[in-house]
C-alpha cells in the first residue's frame, strides 16, 4: 500500500504542482491518476520513487516513509515505465530488460534467463532479444519497457503515460496486455494518464486531479461515472457517462429467450450453432447446401445472401453495454446471446434490455468479470449507499446463465420471461 | 612530381637519425603524447560538466579560445620563456589546441543524451556514476570520438611547428627544406604529414566500429 499524507510539491517560483494530496493506493490493484495537464499527476507519481522530492507531507510505502530510503535502492524495488519507453539504445533488448537484475548483482545468466521469460510474458517474440531498440516498433519498445520494469519482480509499478505515444490500435492492445498481466501478477500499480477512457478501462480506482494539484475525486470507475462529485469531474468524464457506465454492469441479468426467432425475424445459424445473421420472415429460404461458415461475433464476416448483420454478446462475460450494442447492430433490434464458444444461446429482446437498463439505472453497478478487464475485482463494494436496488454479488460473477436466466443486477424478479 | 620522386627516391632519406622512419616516429610520439595529455584534461572535464550541467561556461570559453589561438606564436613564446632543448614546450600549444574540440564534443555528447533516457536510467535505480558510464558515455561515444579525431588530426598537422624550435618530427623536412631551398624535402615532408593525418582518420574510423554500439550507430542488420 502506498499512502500519500498531505503531500505538497511547491517549486522555488511559488508554483504549486501538488497541493496537500492525501490518498491511498491499495496493494495489488491499479490506481490511475488522471487529470488535465498541469494537474500534478506525473509529479505525484514521481514523488513516490523520489524522482521528485515532496516539499511537505509524507509518502509511505508499506508504512515506511520513502524519504528514509536511499533513492537508488528505493527505485530498484519499484518498476518504472515512462512514455517513450526510455530504452537504452546501446544495449540489446535482453540486456535492457535485465537492467535492474544486473544492478541488483544477479549473475548474467540468471538475469538474461529472467529477461527472456519476461519478453515472452509481455507478448514479445524472444527472437527480438538480440536486437537493438531502434529496430523495434513503438509498441514493441513499450512492451520491452514494461518487461524491464517487471524484471526484478517489484511489488510496485509506476507507469507514467506509458501508452500515450503509440497509435490507438496498439494502445488498446497494450492496455489489454497490461490487464492480462495484472490478472496474473497482482502488482500495486500507479498509472498516470490524461485519457479518462484509459483511466476507466484500467483503473480499479481512479483519482481525478484538477489543475493546481488538488484531488477532485477518488473512486472506482463505475461510481465515478454514476456520481461525479462536481462539475469539474463531470466535465472531465465527458459525454455518454450513462452509456459508458453500462460497461460496469454485467449482462448476466438480462432475460434471454432460447427460441431463435422473434416476430418477423429468424436467426440463421451455421453448422456449429453459431449465429450468421438475421433473415426476415418473408425472405426465401436459400436453396443448396447447408450454410457452414463461421460468422464473427460482430457480424462483420460475409454472411450468406439475404442474411442481415447481427450483434452478439456473451451474457456470462460481457457487460450490459455490449448487450445494448449488440441489439443496436441488428435489423431486428434484438441482441443474440452466445456462449463462450460463440454458439447461439438465445435472443434478448428490446423489452428485456429495457428492463435490465432500468434496473441498472437505479442500481449501483457491479463490475462484470469481462468488461475489458480480467482482474478479479471487489464486486458490490459500494453497494447499499444508493438506497435503491442493491446489486447481487452473484450477478457479476454468476457464470453460465442458461437461456432463460433471469438474474439481474437488481436482484430477484428482474426479468423472468422473454 | 619530380621533386617527390627525388625526395622519396633518395636512400639517404630512409635511414639514419634524419631518415623518414625516425622522423615519422618522432612526429607520432609528440602527437600521441599531446593527444593523451589533452584527453586527460578534457575528457574528465567534459564528462563532469556534461553530466552535472555545471560549468558549461568553461566549455564556451574553451571553444572560443580554440579559434583565436595562434599556435606558432604560442610555441615561440614558450620557447623564449623556457629555452630550447626539451620536448615539453612544444607540447603546450599542441595540448592547448587539442583540448577544446575534445572538451566541447564530450560535453555536448553527454549533455545531449535524451532526457527521457536519463530519466529512465535514474528511475531504474542507477546511481549518478552508473548513469554516466553505463548510459551517457556509450550513447555519447560517437561525438566523443569525433572530438578526439578532430583533435588528433589538428595535432598531427600542427606538430610540424616543433621543428621551428629545433625539435624533430616531419616538420624538419618542411622547415629545413624551406631554409635551404630544398623544395623536394619541403614537399615530401608536407605529403608525409598529410598521409599521417589520413592514417589517423582511418584509425578513428576503425575505433568507432569497435567502441560505438551498433544500437547507437544503427548500423546493424536485422536478424
């Protein structure tokens, strides 16, 4: 656990970068510092490993004031990832990753073996180990940066806008990779970003800072979205808070009908029971061989003639947002529920979605297991203070819901029929 | 051309204390000693100033002084002050000539290392000296070598002035040749100095290959 106790950073010219910041960074979870430029988020991060010294207040690392620890020793115990990766250009990738193990005096063979293991862990081909940083793409360099930070297995990881210099597609994959790693490693991560979407995606806790270095709000992402403390936080969160918050509501509570048709529309399945799309009732049944193509879940794969696109979601894993999105993609207005293997489970009608949305609107959201994160999270932490529907813990983690499942985030009686 | 043939064809020029091998050796010796002394002064200073950022004014002064320095005048002055006969007076202007390029390039090289890189190095837990020698110096190596190369070539070229004050080296051929109107000797000496300078250049190119990481010079093939 990292604790900020009234931490202030004031520069010689009187500028206050961080103003009396007090917060806790829980062990084994991702805490994101987010805010506009000039809000002191990076300064706050850098005070943890003493790259910047606090003017007043204390920062405790597992109860120990960081100022009692000699900076290099402190830093060797804390992984540090920066924006441009900051790889040493004159060293091969493997030696870059092994930087801290070398500093700690590991023997070369052990350090290199560890480095190779980490390269694999962050999803890099170990063939890259013998290359130099300039031979890698930005995204690859950033992965190496993460591997390097993890090399000596530090319990704490500081990440200073690590993904903001790569293109959006690479950024998304790096974010997913980080969440996957975190699910395995359970590091205490402090992550700085100016991107609120990144904060919401990655954070177990999000601390919003305002210009002048004051804490505006600290909360889990769902609470942040549903109850921003003031206009600044609300403005910073941006538009579509309601819809984005649905990412944190599991779709497991939505009522699913097992019949593959609704009035006017039929679901076309392939030989493995995977949906291919919707066909209107009046369309002719295609002649010829049975359709046997693998449709992708978002319906982007070419569908047979006369079959219209569809949207699908997995009630066991996906959020209500995914379910709503799936419904909006289909001409029938209904979402298709699939199981983990992508096989048809049932149909979710607009009415069923409406009921689930209504429940979600009042309830404190619980975080579904697969809403972009595989990190186990404390579900329903904050339930009970909203007064309305208290989320049922099992709703978030409840596994394979049958086609007629009716458990909802709002508890009993959410939707029992199709 | 004939003068060159005269000079290099004369067997008397290839042996004895006046012969080309001896003179060449003397020349290389002066130059090497001067360069080593300059390195001893300029490299630590350049590293220190580049690493700490303190004392940059010194570098600016050195850089400007280098342009204004009258080498020959300095040699004569020193000789007048200490008398003829020893080697070291001639080293003073050579060192004074070689220090600025080494100092300036070492400083620039170290100071110019990417801020992010330094930040990452400290953030990983490297200490100041480790940041300097494990990160800044390797990355600055091409510039440091460039400074040394410039200095070495200037020293080799300028060491001819040693002959003015009665010392050996390839300058003897030039100065004596001029004095006795022995133009083949003058031209031959000049050509030898030029060849030596080229040889120095070549040495540094090879040194660069060995000392600069392929990751910095970016001259490695993808594997």
